[in-house]
C-alpha cells in the first residue's frame, strides 16, 4: 500500500469513527430520553448501579441493530467528512495536479467501504441472530421476569405450540397444548393434524434439547389408537430463545437467511410468505444499496474548489436520501398488491438497484480527472 493510499484510508477511518459515534450515539440518546421512565420501573429491584448496567447492556446489544440500519449512511457521512477535509486543505487539488486520477483517489475509500459492508452483512447473518432474544426485550422488562402467553408457534416438525402462560424465568409452559401435524406431499404448504399433546407443565431441558412434560398425554386423531402418556417432546427449533423472539412483531428481521428459508417452508399464507421472501431478497440487496449510495455520492464530493464543497455535500446527501427513501418505500410495498398485480417482493427488493446503480456507474465514468 502506497503512502497516498494510507493517508486517504486514515482520513476515511477517522471520519467513519466520528460518523459512527455521532449517528449511533444520537439515536441511543434520543431513545434513552424517551424510554428512561420505563427503565426506572425496575430501579427498586436493581438499584442505581444495577439500573445503569441494565441500560448499558440493553443499548450495547441494540447497537448491532443500529449499525445494520445506518451502515450505508455512516459510509456516506464518513466519505463527505474525509473528502471535505482534503478539499478544505487543498490536498485534493494537489493530488489531482500531480497526475493522480480522481478514480485512484477514491480507490482506498471504496475498498474500506466493501470491508465495512461485509462487516454489516456478518452483523445481520451471525451477530443479530445469536442475540435475538436479547434484542426483543422491552425497556421495562428486567431480564428473566417476563411472563406471557404463547399461541400457535410452529416448530420444525410442523407442530403448533400453545400455552396461556410462559414463564421466562423458569422456562416453563403452563398447561401447554401441542397440535401435531404432518405435511401433505401432494399439496405443498398444507398440513394434516395427526394428534394433540397436553400436559400440566412443560419445562425446557437444555441437555436434551426439548421439553419435559408433566402429566403429558398424546391423543391421536386416529380413533383406533388409544391415548398414550408422553414425558418428553423434542421441538427441533422452538426453544426458549425462539419463543421470546417470535412473540414480537417483525421478528423475522432478526433471523439469518438460513432461518428465513426454514421458516418460509412452514408458512401457508401468501402475506407471510411474501414477507419472508422480501426479507430474504433485501438481505442481498441491502449491501448493494449501501455501496450504490456511496458510489452516487463520491463523484459529487470530488471537487477542486473549497467554495463548492458545501453545495457538493448537500447534493450528495440529497442523492443519498433519495436512495434511502426509495429503499424504504420499496420495503413497504414489497408485501402489498400494487396496481392490481400480485405480490412481487423480488421486484421491489431489486428496484432501488435498477434505479440508482446505473446513475452511480454513469457518474463514476464521467468523473473529471
């Protein structure tokens, strides 16, 4: 790596750290200001020190979500900061005057952006799914004190789990009912009910990877089969972590692509399948959209005159905002029937790429050297 590359990369990294701290920190401060009273509900139980640790832990985990949502904007702000600094000090003019191509100047920035985009993908696919149960907790719910109902949660076997009361502290289901089903091979997405398991309690057994049933009883839909006792139920992918996750709306955004594909195979409603397909395709297009936003903004930010830098930054932010808003609208429409046509999540997921990627390529090709 040449000295010039290291210098440009260093400037961009400084801008990235500043943009990350400002954008993520601002969001945390705003949310903390709004939700401080909800955290304070546990002040008597936790104490002052415990409350501070609870807040720090809560937002430490939430930072993974904030980074995923703002990764593209952070890169644009970092690029504007680093290039603006070089233009203000007339360094960019000196580089171009010495014969260095403008495309050569933005090379280290694009390389670092690819790295941070890969980091955002790893955050979505590995980090967020591994801590998803911590991300769905509410501000006023102290860890381990949640009690709620569970209704018709499907597991990997196709069975449906119901319970009027689930205690997260003891990982116990009160009077659970498990409706066992099997898939119909000739009719994809259709299930036949094969029986019902009921019990007084179901306690999760982590070593066995299933639920210990207290006074469990299985009743088959086949009248020729007598009821039989059941002491254990093996749920392939319905563990306490999954129960805490699925009770929240929009929980599919915390899943990995592999988990989305497995969940889509269990869904039968068109709306549910469209939502999962939308999430799956946006997992692919989101990193590309983040790169596209930067590629649209970079040619505008490469200017020689410091007096035009402010307007260049404004134009780049407008282009970035247009891309960001377009992506947001496409995510809203991905599961809707538009203009009388069927639901097409794949089209809406790729539409921002089709619109802005050609613009970015044209701008990069026309960049003055």
